[in-house]
C-alpha cells in the first residue's frame, strides 16, 4: 500500500490522527520511531531550517520539494506537505501537484492567501477570491490523476473576512473536490465548534504553541469531525529551544560537562540507524 492510500485509510478510521510537524529527515525519523502514523512538513519549519527565515513566502517550490523528497526517503509513514498557494495560477498548481506525486507525498495543503503569503497565525495577510481558490483546487484534483494524493484545501479568510465567510469557503472547497477542509486560525472554542457543526467533510485543525487557536481535548475535536490534529511547529520549536539552552550553557561554562539534556554518542547512533549500515557493511563488504 502506498503512503497516500495509507493516509486515506487513516482518514476513514474512527479515530482522529495526531500529526506532528517535522523539519528534516532526522526529526522525521525521531517522530516516526515514536509511533506517529503520519508526519507533516510546513512552510514555517522548512523556511526556518532551510533558509533561517520566517514563513513569509521566501521558500521556493523547488526548495520545498527538495526538502520534502529528502524526508520521504528517510521514512515509511505518510507525509503531508504544505505547498503554500501552489506557487501561482492553476497551471502552477498542476506542476506543483505533479512534483508532489513524483516524490511520493501522501497529502498536500493548498491555501487561498495572496502572494507573498505568511504563516496563518501572523497578521497582515490577504486572500484571493473563493472562485480563484476553487479553480486551484479543481486543478489539483485534475493533476493528481489516478494517484491517491489527499488534497487538503485551506482558507485563511477567518483573519481577513469573517468566520462565516471562512465556513462558506470551506463548503465551496469541499464541493470542488477537496478531500479535507482546513479553516485556519479559529480564535475561540466557540468558533471551533461552529466549524465542526457546519463543515461535513473531514477537517484539519492547526494547533500552534502560542498561536491563535485554543487547544481543545482530542476527544472534543474528534466529536466535532476534526480528523487531522496538526501540531505543525512543535519539533522546530523544541529544537530551537534546546539549542538556545545549550548555547547559553556552553558559552557560560565553556564546556558541555554537567549538561544532561543531550544525547550521548551511542544514543545518537540509534537515532541515525548506524547498526543498519554496519549490518549492510558486514553483508556486502566482508
């Protein structure tokens, strides 16, 4: 079973799936080994880890695809990838989708922001018309062909218009062929519940530490129809925090001695599967 079919199977199950964001092959392996059934690469985490910049439209499609390809080569669980606006018109969306299918992406997110886009929990965004976004989603459905690529349609219109507008856009996007609806950045528990009551398709909710959306219990989110519970920035936030803490310690103490929140050499060997390559070495180079 390919990973797109695996993702579709997960979406048809009774339980919601918790999907962590990762930012490179190593973080992907760590979260896969922890038992998560699917993973996510997002624009903010890849912009930061690739370029050292925020999510403001600086990461190109080719850079995004290349990072995604490296992650997919390191894992065997489905990967959902944030493909921003599709990088242009419906024709650009077609190419973006084809590239995603070619590298083995299981699901993609396509949003309705105008370019240059920003993280959905930032201020100062603008969106294209719902009609334009619908055409992009139709183009994506066309471009996936007979693959099982899951298409997740995202609207940021809660921030630019109203919750009512966002819900209506979500309904229109479902009718255009999207498999999952993603209304970005609801700001209260009541708004989350309204979305769950109004949208009948499977839904994704995006939970960012310190972001705009409150973090409800998973049982509540499941009952409202949110199939994908996404924590898009968790791994890179934790990575940045750990590195900041370590950097301050070493700069102050001039040594790592006494710093316990760090893997040792043998523990890190397990992270990168060194034994696998030792076994291959013994098999083919003995």
